[in-house]
């Protein structure tokens, strides 16, 4: 009986250690996800700005072309 209790205690300790490690990894991953989401938002804004500038250049070129 004592061996079974010691075995169970060992397995519980392993499970607690695993849960602790997984919790740490989860927090790390959530932090990285937040960073990536922030970076993605910034890139989307830059992309929209670049698209607007290119569209404005195309419009100016077309108006210059039709003005000739």
C-alpha cells in the first residue's frame, strides 16, 4: 500500500511540474501573440498608407497623361 501511495505522490508531483511548465509556456505564447497582433496592426496601417499613395500617384499620372 505504501509503495502505491509513494507512486501516486510521485505522479502527482510530475503532474504539478508539468502544469507549471505548461502555464509558463502558455503565458509566453500569449505575450508573443499580443506582440504579433500589434505588429500586424502596424503593418496593415502601413500597407493601407502605401496603397493610398500608389493610387494617388496613378491618378496623377493618368491626369497628366490625359492633359497632354
